[in-house]
């Protein structure tokens, strides 16, 4: 196995879970992060985000600061049990 093959095996694209109820906001986050080498996992609601977290891990969560259901604090508490990563609220 040559060095290029070894590097492609070792490099994993960081995953960012973007929780945003506004479709334009999700599109903007994808437009910013995807060209920079990040995988964007979109979720329109906190419930969708929790479902995603139950199936896969992510490296970072960017979330709308005001979520209707679950609330932003309920989401943070619930996501802590299934995923160990940084969570940044966006306003």
C-alpha cells in the first residue's frame, strides 16, 4: 500500500450536524462548510436531530438558539447522552 492509499484511509471528513428550521439557513451552512471539507448533516427540527444522533455520531452540532420542540435546553441535555461533541447555538 502506498502513502497516498494510507492517507485516504486515515482521513475522515468531520461531520457537522446543523439544526436549523429555516431552509435558507441550512442551505447557507452547507454552502459555507461543504467546500471546506466538512460533511453537513442537516436537520430541520430538534426531533430530527435527535433521531440522527441516535444513528450516527457527529463532530460538532450547530443549532438554532431557539428550538420549538424539544426546546434548546432539552435538546442539549438529550444529545449529551448520545453524543460527545461541542454544541454551539446560533441566533
